[in-house]
C-alpha cells in the first residue's frame, strides 16, 4: 500500500497552461517536500513545507501544505517546457532512530511548446 | 562544493551475480540514505547510515545490505541478483540523520539484471 498517493500520474499540457499536482495521505507528516527529477539525474529538492496551512511560492510554482499536515499540492502557473520532469512529493516522519522520508510515485509532467 | 557522487553510473549483471554500488556524500555530511527507484514502485527506502551505523532499514530482503566507512562514504551490495532488482539506485546525503529535509541526491546507479 502506497502511503503517499500522487495524482495525476501523467500530465501532458501546452505551454502557458496552469496545472495542479496533488499529494495525499492518511498519515500526518512532520514536513512535506517536493522534488523534481529530470532524466538521468537524481531528484532535486524544490521546497519543504512544515506548518499546516503553509503556502510557499517559488517563481511560478506554489506549494501548499494541508491544515492537518496530511496532504499537499503543487500549482504551476503558465507552464513552460523547462518545467518538464518527474515531480515527487515526500513526507517526513521523525522516528527515534532519526528522520525518514516516504515518497509518492511521482507525477510525470510534459509541457509541449 | 562537490555534490553526491555515485559509481558506477550504469551496469549490467546477470541473475545470480552480486553487485556493489558506491556513494560519496557531500563533504561534511554524515548521513547517507539509499533508495531504489522503479517505474512501478517509485522511490523505495532501502536503508540509512549515520556515523557508520545503520539507523533505519526499509522492507527489503537480506540480499540487500550496506555499510558506511569512517569517511562517510557508503556502499550497498545486492547478492544473488534477480530480474526484479533492475532499477535506479539513488544515494542521498544530509548533514545529520534527524533533518531529512536537507537531502541531496546523487545521479544514481542504473542496474540492469539480465
């Protein structure tokens, strides 16, 4: 059973369109992170949200953490071909032995020029 | 400063063989985590090492093992390879093991098992 459900799994849009990716769970997380991964590379951290209800903006990307710290969304405004990639959300849980991340399966975004 | 370096980047093995993958973390980072990435399962946590000790382990069979050296470099080993072990193996480092939100990933080692 996947602890973090991401939707949609695949998204193909035209340049200039807006889109939202969702990350949902029944578990509460200490923080939630979003990564972007390009072919042949490892994931690169985009943002970390920590507080329930928190909203962070990174240029045309807006990240929101749910009030109950169980879900998150990523909204991209006026998507560009350079936004193409695999977007991954990851929930962090603090355990006695340290911190642990659980990843969603990812959303493969393709922005066509 | 140099990022996380993983070697080899690509390798092909046959069933029954074993493989060792290497990860050099960012200088000063003491925590190293390993993940397996496949199209069907996404990123699955393998294990995490901090100061040469395994602190966390995911739900993988005992064929998957790892270690960390005193210079924080880490290796993972997979014995008796199976077709299903074909995947991208990612290593990530962080300064400590209690702040996962500063993970930096390497580019990965892509293993193909024939």
